[in-house]
C-alpha cells in the first residue's frame, strides 16, 4: 500500500468513527448516555482518541458540549443540514400523511420510522386527540432495531441472516431497556413475520403497547415502518384489530400515492 492509499484509509476510518459517535449521541436521548467515557466505550475507542474526534465535531458545530454536565449532544449544524430538502425527503410525504391519518382515525400517537443501519430513526410523529398520550419516542430519536414495534417490524423484514447479524451487534446495549433480550426480540420477529405486524407488550417500556408494520414497496427490503404507541391498558384485542386494519389501509393508500 502506498502513502496515498494509507491516507485514504485513515481518512475513511476517521469519518466512520465520527459518524458512529454522532449516532451514539443521537441515540442517547432515548436510552443511553453521552459522556466521554460512555461514548468511547460504545464505539470501542480509547478516551483520548474519542476526545480528539469529539473536539473536532464540536468545533465544526456537529456536536455540542455542556461543560456543566460534561455531556455531549447533537449540534446545531447537524440540525441545519437535516433541513435541506431533497427528492428523497419529498418522497416521504405520502408516508407522513399516512401517519397523520392513522393518528386521526385511531386517536393514538403514530410514528413513521426509517431504518438506518442497525437502528431505526423517528422521522415523523403525529398525535391523537386523547388527553393521556403515550410518547416514548420523539422526532429525531434513534432506536436499535428490535427495540419497539416499528423498529421490530423493520428488523423482521430484513430476513433471517440479517436479523442474526443485527442481534449480535445490538446485544451489548439491550440492558438499557425494560425487558429486552435477543431471544425476546427473536420471538417478536417470528411473530411479526407470521402476522404482518410487530407488537411490543411493554418490552421496551413497561407501560406502553406498540404496534408496527413495515411498509413494503416492490421487492426491496422496507426502509420505513408505520407504528403506534398507547398506554398498555388501552390495548384490548378489539382495539388492536381495529388499529391493524387502519394501519394497513393507510399504508396501502400511501404506496398508491408515492
């Protein structure tokens, strides 16, 4: 390998490490932490190396550092870049409209989740009219695949070999959640493939019931899922059946509109 190849490889590695740190920090608002120690442990780097990369990301505005709490969060430049309108972003409009209609018809908090590596990110949230609402995820928050109904629906759609690779990757971080193991996720994936819907009966959050469906388009592995979250006592068999019908109908409408 000549010096040019070595520099290219080193630069690529640095970019990958920085991207993984950004994902780690973004995920922290859901179930993790964003101190230097925990970021370095999550990405498998020494604290000195992690600190050097984080310092650069902070200087560029992609990351922000709170000296009082000694924690990192996503910076304003990351937010600003996310505002750029692209054809792919416009292509999500029928799906976000579907989430809005589901929230209105079912009177529940509804999400549009997008698969991103071994995670699912909430790209849209619509709230129902209920006085008491279950909102375990906010727009921009990231979840490991298999954590929550929408993320489980996306995982189930990937195929058996991919599921096992993902489970191997996420296992070290599952202790952060209420009652999640690779075996419980595997069971949920199997049920999702049989039923067409993924369910989360308090697995990620004890008091929340989640229901999700991957939006299948053509032969590609689905990148999006529509899901809902309600307080667990509200999830009666009759209501679950109604919610499934509403989600399926609105997903079909969204696919016709894309």
